[in-house]
C-alpha cells in the first residue's frame, strides 16, 4: 500500500527555523511535492524534489533522500503568516501511464511571537 | 487570467439528494483530480482523469461519479449512496507529465454540508 507520514502539529517562534519531516512508503515513486494550505483555502505549491538533495527557494528549502523514503521542508526566518498546514505529496505510477498524487495528512504549524 | 475555478464555494444538501460540484480550468491541462479533505485526514483522492472521456477511481470513489466530456471541465457528483458527504472538496489540474516539475494547481474548494 501507499503510506505517507508527517507530524500532526508543530510550534515554532517568529524569526526561528523549523524543519517538517515526511517519510513515505510508496510504489513507483516519481517525485515529491510540498504544499502550503491556510485554513479553508486551496493548497499552494511550495517545492518539488525528484532527485536526491536539497532544493532552495528563498526562505523555503526541501530535501529528498529516495533510498530512505524521507523528505523535509525547512522554513527559515519564520513569519506569523507562515502559520498554516504543510502537505507532503508523492507522485506514484500505479502500474500504468497514469500518475497519482498521494497526500500525507499534513502538519499544522503554529508560529508564535 | 488562467486558473482553475470551483463552484459553488458553499453548498448545502438534504439527505438523499444528489449534488454536482463544478470544476473548470483554462490552463490547457490534461490531468484533473478530485480530492476530499476532512479534519485530521489530509487530502484523499476520489477520482482522476488524464484525458478527455477517460477517468479512474481513486482511493474513496464509492458514492461519487464524474465525467470528462471536455478538457476544461471535470464535474463531481456526490450521490445519495455516499454515507458521509459533509467535507471540503478540492479540484486540481496538472499539465501532462514530462520529466520536468508539473505541480498541481488547486481550485478554492467547495464546502459541502448535508442538512
């Protein structure tokens, strides 16, 4: 089966750094995505990893290790507006040419003053 | 402006009634998806479609139906057979896969409440 695990909740302080982990056990791995979702709104794309290593994009970085089935999202210089859910999603190939995006349950991050 | 539009934003349904949620995109994307989101459970895949006139069941398809008669449109019908339909429904679209990054773009969601 397909399984993606993330911590349910995290708390961090404004201006600090926080790392949100994601582990996965899936078949036909074809890329990992991170999305940000504010309450009641649509998820918005943050980052994409398909090869091992670190991808940096401003205050956000994402890391992938395919051999370990592990990724993390790193948020630097935290701001109050970063309080949101962060969703890890894995693209899989379920036996054909069709791709599926499988989401984890999301990590609710609360940034405190 | 290109984008993906869901309507309505809020929808109330009486028990035993079917209801259809609209999803339209003008991004020229081949792939479209429907997800359901419940508190504490993340996004769960209901149906997805890679091309016109073709779609596949996701992980929780029971009680739902879809159609893909046009590339731009992927409506979701919540039938009376769906036992617990109250949820936040998200539609997404994505360009045809290549080796490059092709992230999914989401609509603003429809919150369905059964009364």
